[in-house]
C-alpha cells in the first residue's frame, strides 16, 4: 500500500474533500498546465462545467467557489479561507476573473459557471475546464475528484493511472492483517513501520516536520472551533454548539481526574471533534483524515491527549 501519510492527511478547507478540496486542486492544476502551454494574456474566456454530484450539491459544498479560487492560483493547503469569501465574491460581483500573474479575463457567473445535471461515465464528481482565445479553445481538460481530495484528469482516467507515482516501500502491505504480520516479522511497532515506509518519499526529518505542520493546523482548527460563535452557512440557520459546550466543560473540569474519568474524557473528545466539524461546515481550514467528513476524530483524540495526558509532548504527535 504505497500511499504516503501526507496524501491521506491533506491540509485544505471545508466543507468537503471531494467537493471542495479536490475541485480546487483540479482548477489549480488546470491553470498551471494552461500557463505552460500558452501565455495567459491570450486567454479571453474561462468556462467551468460541473457534472453529476458536483453539479447537484456544488453550490452547497462551495464547489463553484473552490474552482474559482483554484483558477486564481489558490491551493487548498495554502489558501486563507477568508480569501475564498472576499476574492470569489469580487469575481461574481465585478465579472472579472484574475488569473495568476496579474492577467484578468471576463467571467460571467451565469454563463461561464455551468451546473449540468448529468454524470460522466468515469465518476460522478466530474468537472470540465476550458480556456478560450481569439481563435478557439486554447486548452481543455476534464477532472474527476475521486475522494479524499485526490484528483485525476481525463487521460489518467482512461489509462487507469493515478496522479500518485508508484513507490516501493520497505514494508509493503495491502490490509490490516498484512500490516500486523509485517510488524511481527520485523519486530516493529506500527508507528515504526509506517515511519520507515515514509522514508521512500522523504527523509525522517522532512516527514516529522510535515506531520508537525499538520498537527499545527489540526490544533488551530480546534481552537477556532471552540471560540467561533455564530450560525453555520446554509439555509437551516444551524447555530454553532462548540463554544457553549466548551464553556460548560471548562467549568466542570476542576477537581476531576481527566484520565480515569472516562465520561469526562469522552465529553472533551466529543467537543474537540464537534469544533472541527463545525469549522469544516463553515469552510474553515481542516485536515482530511482521510476525508473532510472524518476530519474531527484524529485531532480530537490528539488534542485530548496533549491537553490532559501527563508528560505528553509534541514528539508524541509525530
């Protein structure tokens, strides 16, 4: 199973890894490929077509906004979530799409952002991007957001390839049973085996630094979630619950053993998971674990461990 931990834990934005993170990555890849083929000054129009599931739930999952951000050069692991609101709103209002390098092209949201209620054969999460110049199409490609923020284009879909290069790891496995067998055979803990496998991609120092960045994002997401009052986006007027629950639990913690009191521990873990889930629903920065929908569980456990376990350290997270 040659998938790096950094492929499973992707830094991105909510609310969906397949409907928000993946489409933003696809749009960013498209504009990079376009720039390699032709000067962006030659572009006169960009057309976006969202198909299937991306069309049906795209607006609610901010797929349309994520694609625009990607075309502007934003990456889901680097973009400021507030940028998505302000910059994308400006495109809709002004009718102008700024591409990387300062190039600006007209963008009529009603004409150029098309939501088509049909599915393409390969996958329901499909989008087609087209750049047009004075004499026709300059570059066009179809992308599929296949889950967890992973994206493949039309050529990869037709060939059966993925955009993740095959890598040989020292301790390969295909399922949990094989993983445990490798650990027994080589006298390794799971964490030791996985760290050794990560060496096929990068040095141990680089892996630990990347994991620390992921933990920093997870921790910041919890902190924002427990302090972010208000109503979640959408038409249901769902009020955030994490801040009130945080205040309640903080008042009950004094004098309790947070290690032996299993119910108190569960309350805190649930709070941290809820805080992440609400940040995700609000379009905040989260880490796929391995999807946005499951993003709250791992940071919740880690946050509880780091806060209440005596002797815990940053090294434990890595």
